[in-house]
C-alpha cells in the first residue's frame, strides 16, 4: 500500500497492476483483489498523501494541535479559557495553512494551476486530523479522495457557546474592522496595479518609438555610407582623369619644346 500510494499519479495504474501481479504470484489472491479495488487519488488527496510522507512531523503536529483545540473547547467557558480556545484554534489554522502551502508546492509540474487545490487540501487536512475514520489514512498517506471540512469545527475554531453577547459583539466589530482594512488594502493594491499597468503601457510605447527612431537612424547611416562610397569612387575617377590630363599636357609641352629646338 505504501508503494502504491507513493506512486506518481500518472504511474498509479501501472504500479497497481505490477503489485497485483506480484501478490497473485506470491499466492495472495485476496490481497491482490483488495489492491486492485484501490482507486487512484485525485490530485488534492495525492498531495496530502505525499505530505504525510515528506513531513511526518508536520502532520503529527497537526494532530497534536487538533487535540489541543478539542481539549480547550471541552474546558472553555468564559474569560481566559475562551481566549485559550481561540488562541489554540488560530495556531491550528496557521499550521493547516502552512501544511497546505507545502502540499500545493508539491503539485507544481503536475497541475496547471496548483493553487486551485489549496482549499480542498486544507479541508482534507482539517477533517483528516479530526475525524477518527480518516485519521489513519491521513497519517499513512493513503487517502483516495479529498475530505470535506467538518461542520461546526473549522480550522479557525468556534467561539465558546458560553461566551457572552458582549464578547460576540466585540468579535463581530473586530471582524468588521478587519474586513474594512482588507478591503482598503485591496483597493490600494488594485489602484497600484492599474498605475503599474499604465506605466508599463507608456514605457512600451516609448520603447516602440525609440526602436522606430533607431531604425530610421540606421537607414540614414546606411544611405550616408553608400553616398560616401559613391563619392569616393567619383573622386578616384576624377583623380585618374586629372592624372591622364596632366600626363597629356606634359607630353604636349615636351613635344612643343622639341619642335622649337628644331627650328633653331
């Protein structure tokens, strides 16, 4: 079972067939039939299974944190015990979030958008660490499907039933303030993203204009080089003609001098 559930998703069926054949060859038909009935986990369950193998201490810490919340919930009433329950629940929630991040990271390269499995992974860790019928499968890394978050016991914990109305109103007001702050931060982030997008568009336009200008400069430089080469050729031709003319003039002068000497 450990070898089967440690297999990569794309190798699960092949590994199951090989192990089933080995069990039958070893004279274990019932075990082979049980193995054959095992279904390939979906990616969320597979990620939790691999987390149970790669971070056994983290999963053990989750079970310990769950026990702390359950114990605190049983003792909770008002005052410090209620606060202890909320603190334990927040710590458990933070641990689930940390483990879910590690499991999501394990899906990179296997899922096009690993982050879309985060909620399902977190719910599976939540339920698996609380519900006895799933605890062994989570510890052993043998889950075949994701689990639904348990009703009435989310990872953030519940407010004690004996909490006063004033406590509830205070919690609600704190939640509203937190929501307002988150919305304000989201608005600021959205505005910053819009500004960044506008700056990026402007920079792209400037880059395009600069590239077009550079292209024109390069073309002008090529034309200037061609004109310079042509002018140099004309200069060489004119120099050659001038040399020919000078040689002809020298020859004519020599002939004239010779003729004048002959008349004398």
